[in-house]
C-alpha cells in the first residue's frame, strides 16, 4: 500500500524531472515545502530494494524508476480527471478544481475513475490544458512555450496554463483566456515580459506575473 505522502513525492519528482533529468534534493524539498533532511530520509526509503520506486544518488539527486513513474502517472491521471469532471460535469470554476483534486487524487477507486471518464466526452486534457495520462500510463507531449517568450506580431493558441495559482486562473478566466483560444501579440514592452494582446477584437495587457505561466503554440521564438 502506497501512502499519500509517497504518492506526492513521486508526482512532484515526475513534474520536476521534465523527461529524464535528475532532480536535486534541494529543489524537491523546496517544491514539497519540507526540510531537505527529511526529504533525503524519504528518498532513501523510496530507493531501497524493497520499494524500488526511484533512483537516488547522493549529491546528484533523484529520478523515477519505471515502477515509480507508473504510480506518478496514475496519480496525475486521477488529479486531472477529477479536475475535468468537477469542471465539466459539476460546473466547479476552473480556479477551484486543483485544490479539490489535490485531495481526491489519492482516494479515487478504479471504479469511480472509470465512471468519471465514461461520463465525459473527451478526456484528453484537463481544464487547464494539461494532457490526462491514459489508464495504461501513456501521456501526450505538449509542444509549447511560455507566452513571455513570444515576439510581437504573432498569433498563437493558448495550449496550457499553470493549474496551481487560483488568482491567476480567475484573472485569465475573466479575460476568457482559456486553452484553445487564439491570441495575437500586438506589442511587448522592451524590458520585462509584459505584453499587449488582441483577443476577440479587444486589446488588453498581460503583466509579467501572468505571461510566464501561460503556454502557447508557436514556431518561432523571441529574439533575445
Ligand atoms: Zn491541478
């Protein structure tokens, strides 16, 4: 039986390792809001031959063992499916679903998971545009870059936004800037990452607190 705390470790390592990179204990401790010493303690347990959920090399860091990755992807599937279900089936606003999913992701039974998925037409992405892993642990790659990196003059589509800042989500929701929306970059400030965008015939400005957390499709990068 895997505890909630183990599930949270594996999930956060998955997000931080972004492919196949090693995650340092310091970065992980920071993300989990725990002391590095207790994080190291847990990592030693997770890496032990009895659990074999991660690879852990002192001074180098940690990355998931295939066993750990499977669990991480299952938790992420639960999380994103719950977010989608709450949003689509129950009408919970998109800035409030993450907090609920943080709890429900650990207690969802296979049966309820299947029923939630069956009740929804499309379970490819969650309300924030993040791909929902399949039951057998496959996950789509999102080829995107932060809005803060985009040059003026381009039209891009919003693909994904960070799910854990409810103030930002409320703000973006008020502006109707949801995944799937096309926006034109009208102007960018010479310094910082603030942008003026055009959407639905209106121009509006997006501050540098927002633009790094909105991920968009495009082919060309801003010249630095
Ligand atoms: Zn979330």
